[in-house]
C-alpha cells in the first residue's frame, strides 16, 4: 500500500525559499501523478502544483506559477516542491497526494487523488 510522508515545512521569512519533500513507500512513484496541496487556517484545501506520471509534465496554480517548482527523483522515490519568493499568504499545511489512474501526461489540481500524506506546516512570517 502506498504511503506518503511530507517533510521540510518550517517558519520562513517573506521572500525566502523552502523545499518540501514527499517520500513514498510501498509503490514506485514514477507511475503516479503527484499533487501538492495546501490548506490555510479557516480555508479549504487547494491545489498548488502537480507533476504527471512518466511524462513528468507540471502544472501550477496561478498564485504560485513562477515561484514554485515541482520535480521528482525516481531513484529516491521522492517528489519535491521548491518554493521561492514566499509570501505570508503561502502559509498553511502542505500535503502531497498520489494517484496512478490519470494519463501519464496529465495531473489535476483538484482533490481527486487516492493517497494522501499527513502534511507539513509552512509559516511565512517576519
């Protein structure tokens, strides 16, 4: 059974960078679409970035495009979310999610993923 564990969340100053990791066990992530989501206090969970399966196409929400980069290291069975130029509105719990039912070149930013991690907190504040 696929399990996902996020790490890398921290307190960071506005404008700073942070890299999150999503490590998988129980399955080969290369064949999975991976999404990154965040949930700010009092708000609904939203998709921010995703990377498709073997084609490794990437998609971003309007609010993070140009600042966030999602990538994968198949040898480490890990997906990363590099976040630059962080803003206070980027604060929230960040989750990764995986699903192998999507086409290899596609991943959605919606919540329809099968497997989810427990999340890692990111706080952007001075």
